[in-house]
C-alpha cells in the first residue's frame, strides 16, 4: 500500500467512523478519537468484505456500495466498542466506581 493509499484510508476512516456513530441511536460513551480509530479499522475491514462479496472497489468514482458496507461495519464497531466501554465504567451494581450514595 502506498503512502497515498494510507492517507486516503485514514481520511475515509474518519468519515466512516463519524457516519457510523451518527447511524446509531442514543449516546455512545466513547470519545471522538476512539470513534475515528474504529472508523479507520472499519474502512479497511469494509473494503475487504466488499471485495469478498464481489462489490467492485476500484472504480473511477465514488464506490457507494463499498461506502455503505464500510458505514455498516463502522456502526457495528462503534456499538461494540461503546458497549464494552460502558461495561468497563460501571461496577457490578450498575453504579459508577468511586461514587458513594
């Protein structure tokens, strides 16, 4: 992969991560940096999935089907990371750690 390809993957990953977060209803207890990282990974995984199921990924314009696959993967990734982060921040009783009532 060339440096241009890596930079493009990062930029598309940022957009895909934000779109994946917007698709999910409610609030996600994760920061924007984590969302961007999930988006970058989701963009790469989404491209691999699109290629595997036969969607053309090397066209002259915007690959809308590939982008759709990437956003769906990003939404799943953001939901997964948000659920893991949410569980980690609360204790067994459902209250935040270190908070006394």
